[in-house]
C-alpha cells in the first residue's frame, strides 16, 4: 500500500475511516518508508491479519510508532516486522497476542537504539523460526549508539528445538 514510499515523511490518516478489517496480509504495507518519522496506528484494524511480514521493515527514520492497539490474535508471520527501525527507542508490543505466531525471524533486528521493549506476554510456544540473518536460532537485540549486541538465545541449539516459551526484556538488562 505505502511500500517503498521513501520520500513519504508525514502520513496523517483517520484510520477509523479507513476500513482494513478484512485485510489478511499486511506484509510490507509500510516497508521502506525510510523518511517516515512517526506513525500513529491506534485506530488501525488488524483483527483479521495473518501476516505482518516486514510491515515496518526499512522504516529507518521512524522515531515514534504506536501499535499498542494492534489485534494480533490471528497473526502467524511476524518475520522482519520491525527490521531496520534503527531510530526507535521504545516500542509497546505488550498487548500483542502471539499464540498463533510460527515465525519471528529478525523481528527486531537492526533496531539499534531500541532500549524499551516488554515481551513478557509473548507466547512463543508455536514459533519454529526465530533465525537471525546468521541463520542461528536466536533473536538479536541491540542497545547503544555503537550497536553493541545483546543476544537472547531462546532455543536448545543442540536439539534445534525451541524451549523457552515466554520471556521478558525490559530495558534489555533488567532481570
């Protein structure tokens, strides 16, 4: 829909008048909107979406993104959803229902300054793919302007089977 709108810097739409209730594939909808700095999707209807693949991937200037009201109970693919959102410092995904999700590969990769992320309610019991670009079974998170890497391994690599089903990352370093 807005895919590759690289010069789009402002998007003001009354989403309550924009009917997306029947959309099942939202993949790439805002992908590569690299000049977009903020996006408020509080009235965006995602109730029938099954794919959010690369939904915001490449939104490298995005500093503010409100997805707190997303209904994700039908979503199975969240691959690269926030990939390369390198200016986001916080993201509220605490209401995401991830019990149907099977793939989260590179979901937060290249989010270099993302330091506020609460994944305590994520149910990853159905996830079979969390591979990063290096094809390891992990999710990569970054903190700091130098891009120091914090890695949270979520699988038993020896058996190549996902073991950890629920996790919490809040400020990345908090227990």
